[in-house]
C-alpha cells in the first residue's frame, strides 16, 4: 500500500468508487482508496442495496444526479455482465391524493428534462402483470429507470480507476487523521500512515465516526430498513433473467418492489424508525447465525440468509415489523400470497434532517471532504460532481442543497439529527407539501416577539428552526372590509390552500394601504468589522462598498468564476463596521472561507443577539414618528440609508428598506429589547 497519495478516499462503496473513477478520468491518478472491508463487496450499505433507481424527484439537483447515475451504469459492465437493467420504473397510486401527487410529479419530471408519462391501471398491469389493476388509479412511468447492480458497478469502476493508476486497499481501517495548521496532512490506518493533502470521507454508515476522528461533524443518522425476498412466484416460473418487470413503488403504503428471477423483492419504510449509533457499528465482516428454511411472513423469529448474513451493515430482521407491510404487498400483488420469505434483513443506511446528502469540503479542516447520505440512485452523479469539485474547484451540478455547511449549529446536535433523521425515514414516501414544516422538535428558535404573536393568534410555520408567523387570526376582521368592496381573495384548490389563509391577502392589502409589522428576526445577519473589512467586502461583492457611513447597498456575492452565489444587503455602520444581511449559513460559510488570514477582518453572526421588525406601508412614517424624537422624514433618513435612532426607550438601527414596494424601515435592536420594541 502506498505511503503517500495526493488524494485518499475513505470508503469503497458506490460513492467512493464513482469518485475514484471520475478523479482518474480528470487526470488525478495519485489516488488511494481505502476500505475496512474486503474488496469489492465491502459490507457497507452499497453491498446489500436492492439497487432500485427511481430518478423522478422534486429536487432538480437530485434528478440530475440520478439521471447521470443511470447513464453511467448503463455504460459499465464487469465480466461481460451489465451493471444496469433498464426495465423502467412505475409509481402507482391507490388513493386520489396520491394520483394528484403523481400528476404534480409528472410535471416536475418533465420540467427537469426527464421522460415520464402517466399511464392507466391496465397499462400498469400490462407491464407488471402481478399488480391488481382494480386497486389503483394509475401510475407514473419513467422508462429509463431500472436496477443498478451496485457491487458489480463498484468493481467495474474500481478496476477502471486502477488501470489509470489508482490503488485500492481493502481490510484497511482508518484510525486517525494528521492535521496541522488547519489542514489535513495524512491519515493513520491499521496498515500504517499515509501522507495526503486531500481526503474524502464517503464511509457511509461509518461516516460520522470517521468524521469525528478528523474533528468534523457529519450530521447523518444510520437507520434500519426492511427488505425481503420471496420464494418463487408461480407466475414467474422458469424465469431466467434477473429482472424484466419494471421496478415498482407503492408509496401509499411506503413500499417498493422488484423482480429477482422467479421471486420478488419487497422493501418497506412502513415500520417504526430504527436508529443506530455509528459508534456501535461493527467494523468488519462478522458471523451471524443463519435461520434455516423459509420464514412464514409475519413470523416472530429473525431471518437473515444469503449474501447479507455476514455484513456489518445488516441487522437481524424483525419480522413483527413486517406483518402489515406483507399484507399490503399481497393486496397489491396477490400472487405473493402463495409465497414465503426466503431472505430478509434490516439493512442500514443514512438519513439526514432534510432528506438531502451531505457534500463538500470542511471549513475547519481544509483538504477534508465529505460525501455522505448518498443513495445508490444518486451515487454516480455525486462521484462525478465530487471529482470535479476537488480537481476543478467547482462541480458542474449545483450542489448547494446538499452542501455540508447548510446546517445551523443546532442541526448538528445528536438529539436533532436522530429525531429529524428518524422522522424523515417515516416521511420518505409521504406526500409532502413544499411549505410543510417539521413537527418536532418545536419550538426550537423564537424571536422575542413570540409571546405577543401567540396572543394575536399567529399561525406559525418553521424555517431553519425559527417559528415564523404566516398570518394572524386576530386579523380575521380585515376580511369583512374586503367583502364589502368585493375584493376577496380567490378560493384555492385543496393542495394550494394548505398552510394558507385568505387572511394573508387581507394583511397584504392592509400593508399596501396603511401599515403593518413583520418579524424579520430569522433573517441571517453577520457583522463584518476590522481594518480589512472594507477591502474584504469590495473583493467579494459586485457593489461599491466605499461609501459614506450610513449607506446601504444591495449587492451580489460572486464565486471565483464570476457566477452569482447570493444576493445580500450591506449597511455601513462605521468606518470599519458593516452589517451584512445574508440568506443563510452558506453565505456565512463563503465569507468565513475568504476572510484574510492576517486577522484584519472579524466576522460575527449576530442573528440570535438581535431582532428586527419590518415596519412597512404608506402610513409607516406616521407610526414611527409618534414613537421617536429622531428625524425620520424623507430628508432625515433617505432610501437605502441607515441611522441610529431611539424608538421609545429602545436603541434601534433603522435601515430605510422595504420588501413590499411601499415606504418602510427595518428596525434592528438587541434581543433583550425586542418585546418592548414590538
């Protein structure tokens, strides 16, 4: 094994192999891939994954990653065997709500450039004859979906990377990192030290444990997931091909299915959440008793057979949890009633608090990269994007939804990761509205105005842990005024009406015609200060920052290639002090990464230490003038200017800005004054 490599990849599952394959394609061949298991069936989640690749996703990014994964695996083979079976994929609806959701999903798929079509129940049954077409409203067909042969694909990509100069080392556990000056210098393994300037952690369910060795938090949660294979199905007798039926999702019951020669594979997310700590996972292959004979569906004893039994990523099958899913499976596919379970497992894989992967370079330990919580469906695309990111500095796909630094501090806490990861497991196939908030843990972050908002009947949604009022029941009286002059908000169909009230329209009208208060506290704010602060902001933004104290500038943050990363608002509050209104943690991460190393620029996230009211509307000045002795006339505080004023007894930084196209101010104050300010 090499003692030095330009890049070390930890983990040789679908992500590690894909990254190595694409790194070597880009000319990065001084590469060492390590895995604690034997090559290439290493015993992680990739080794037991059923391989279903459903590409349609509400996220454009995830759809792009899945489409490339399918393209990649279709072009791979090993030992003259294909790495992908392009049988197509069908999602069926047994409820009207799901059928409407599939129509929405069809529209999204087409807008993302993915070929898809809605098909009738008989058309579903013509493709999957085992389906009871009388039970369904129809299906969504994606012809290019199929089965990824993950272990075969891993070996195909590994052998290709080896032929270009990469080295793979199995049964080699990483035990530590060498870090100096905020950068990785190498890794310690059970076979000795390896010097390296770049290390990628894609260790799957062991990722959090490996991350902690480097001092990096990777907020992911391993969870058990049930999958079983049946004894032969009569209708498939004599089948010689592994799979000819399209893969199938029955999301109304949180299940999926695939043909396996003359039997069927059945997966379920219907059961209770089964979180496991990464610290408690075994490191290598281990023995486990094999249950002889087939298990009656719904039996009480654990069943683990076949290739899964020695894998550390596989837990004992808890068949009590499979009783209801098996009944549901037999209702949709009646032919399964004559079968039993031949093989079954509780396989482990990763979930995150928002259902997206965790990707990117650590800010705290430069040179350490992360690619975790990636399913087989997206693994090829993620490997390509990570290779581009490492070698070229930027991936060809926008990965901000999965960026490692998108999380607030609370989202790294073990309690939050466990609770939200478990809930996302429960909701993986649910019909999720775009505005649907998490239910627990709440309330987590509240502005100082929260008690008053509760008294006023606020309807709260959640974002970044903050309780954010979307309308107030106390304003229901405004609807009467609208009804008198016929200006009533249009009725919405049930989906669009969720998390909405006609009161919203009435409040918008009151803002346009009079004045209103808006809680702006959750918007991310950073104070930039120090002798180098002006030059720092001049370099990172498109706007002119060298203006008089009190100026406010709406500007853009650019990346190294001149692309737009974000839009921000910068208020110059002193010669060396600026308040920057950001869009979230990724903006703060960008500022932190580009801060000069000489200490001339100081950054402080002041979001939690301050609060903000948006006072907006044509009569906003009438409200503010009654409460301050300071000049807030047009000449006293002009548009896009900032000024220190007193509102009653409260010291306030007032920015003459408005989100609503009317007169108004953003009024910032220390949090302890918040309730008085309201």
